[in-house]
């Protein structure tokens, strides 16, 4: 399936977010090892702080979503689509659920980012990520996903 960037742009971004920009073809941003990935970013307020970003991330290769490795998701349905919800992400340093890696410890942080991952019928993947301070819980991310034209078309 060929996906246009317009099919990834939210009709009405939730929670006070406004369109910020698109990053294309930059490997290892949101998905591991997919130079074809596309990320549509939205932000709240001014400045470029990751905690103020909402990202709609698309991987045509269906690559693994970064920073949620080895974490068991909660599964949800959105129409015909299945979604994996991650309530946080791995961040550097010691802490709850610590995991030792070759570059040092990481721990599971639920305060700065959560994600919803869809594996699409053609093998591609789409994820929505943002701070739980702006969009709360899996229900909030599922509602946000409904604003993405590609998700609306497939569900």
C-alpha cells in the first residue's frame, strides 16, 4: 500500500495540539531500522520539547517500535484493527523495572510518553505517541487514532 503524508495527518488534532511538521526517511527515530518511516508531529504550546509532542509515526516496513522493546502491551480493538498500548517507554538510568543493556541501565518511565501501535493488514505499522499529561490513557490515544485518515479508512 502506498501511503501519502495526507493520510497520516490528523483531521482535528486532540488536546490543543497543532500541526508542527513532517520528518521522512530518517532511520531510527520512532521505528528501528526503517529509512522509509514518516513521522507527522504536532505540538502543544511553543518550543520543541519532546514532552509537548504528539507524533503519528508510520513504518512501511512494519519495523519494531523503538523504546518499548520486551514490554508486554495491553491489546485493544479499534473496529477491525488491533492496537497495542504501551503505558510508557524505556529511558536511560536506574529505576522501576530496570533492564541492564550494553550501554547501561534503562527503566520503564510512564510519566513522559505512552504509545499506541497498529500493525496494518499490509504488514506496515502506525503508532501514535505523546505525553500522558496531554492525552490520558489508552482511551485517549484510541480517540486520537480516529483522527488519522489511514486508521479511519482501515477500521
